[in-house]
C-alpha cells in the first residue's frame, strides 16, 4: 500500500467515524464540502477511496450523500475563495485544512496536516478546541 492510499484510508476512517451512529436512514442527505489541493484527475484515487469508505458506512451519493467538490488546482491563493464558496453551500462538514479562516462553525476534517499547531489550525494537540480535527504527521516534510 503506497503512502497516499494509506493516508486516504486512515483519513477517511477518521472522517467517517462520527457518522457511523448516524448511518441509519434519516431521510436527510449528509452534505460534505471537499476542498482539493490540486485537480480531480490528480486526486482521483483519493476521491475514489474516500467515496468507497463512505459507501461502506452506508452513505451513497444521490441517495443520502451529497459531496460538493472545489479544486484549488495547485493555486494556494484560491483556497480562501473556494473555501468561502463551500461555506455558502452550508455543508455538514468540510474535508480540508484550508477552510479554517472561512468558518468557525462547520466542522472541518483534515486528512493529513503537517504541524496543525504551527499552521494555526488548532490551539494544541492535547486540546485542539475549535472546529478542526483530523490526522497529523508532525513532519511536514513527509506530507506530499
């Protein structure tokens, strides 16, 4: 298993874990905002694994799941704009680290963050506070 596949599975598992209890049919679709760093073609394997993990938990697009994708296309200056676009869609959760400045109320899950305290995503590892959660390698040079 390559590094990206590993982090996708682990990140997807952490993201999906809070929904396990809510996986019973409620009639309401869960809306996820997904802010990708690059492009759909470059992250296709990550997105496919993410969708499969959700499917295993009972979430199927078009039935009880809506995923709103926004892509930065490698342009960091676009992050805030597209993060704000996601926030306007009022998702139940956002999957990325780049949306923290756009919302303090919608939960944000990071699949992999290098140093979340240094990046200002959380106040501390022991008590992160706020609306951001996820995985950290604590070694930014290892994050692709």
